[in-house]
C-alpha cells in the first residue's frame, strides 16, 4: 500500500522515498523508483537525479538523528555485526565506505546510522552520500530514459536472470567474507597461542 501511494505521486513519491531511504525504508528503493521511471520513461533520468539528491539530504537528517540518539541506536540495532563492519570501514576512509553502500547488500540505513553514531566527518559524509546515491540511482534512470522500450522490454523478459545474477554475486561475496573472517580469527588464535 505504501509503495502504491509513492508510485502514484510520481516525482513527489520519489522525493519522499529518497528522504526515507536514508532514515528508514523497509524495502529496496528500486521497488518505488523503477515503476515511477517506467510510468514516465522520458523523465526517468530527471527523477533519478531528484532521488539521488533527496536521498543525500535525507542522509544528513538520519545522520543528525543517529548522532543525537546514538546510545539508543546502538542498543536497538538488530545487525550488530553489520554496524561493527561499517564502523571499521569508516575508520579507514569515510567517502570510500559510502561508495561501497551503492553495491553492498548491507542496507543503506546501516551506513547512515553508523556514521551518525560514530560522528564521522559531516562534510565527507555528505559528499560520499551524494556520490554513492548518484552511482546507485542515476544509471537506472538513464537506462530507462535513453534505452527506451528496448531496455524496458529486455528487463521484463530477463528479470529472473537479472535477479539470479544479483543474488549469485551477493552469495559469492557472502561466502568469501565468511571465509576471510574465519581465516582472520584463526590467525588471531594462532598469534594468541604463541
């Protein structure tokens, strides 16, 4: 019902979803954005740019909320392992960490929550958020705007293939991450024994 309402309002639905993406959006953004793009393919690139900008601004709002209420968010976070992983990335490089949010299966809200809780540099956070949201959303809008009906038809005909590929890449990455974590834990244990 929420998705249908956001799709119904077109660019205003995209703007609202963009603000919500960074704070709390219980479903992937593409569930809202792609139907809006398909409804108005000639405006899809513009809608994608609006979405990226609104999402980056929404990230600032989420950052401030999480920064002020950090103790609450740390206690209530469901995926503590994901938060610790993202925190470690932020300690190395804020902008690069946010760029990874465009391609990882970790929800974007975790990136925003972690940035606010651990008070990463706000300017770097905004730049990284804006660039990551552009990388994530604008190519979809451009494909639909300039690819026209051919791209739309191909996506509809090959949706199962696309989903299987995405899940396959995510699965392989998850397996590699687990193996790496086990190897690091084993190396740490061996060092402790010495």
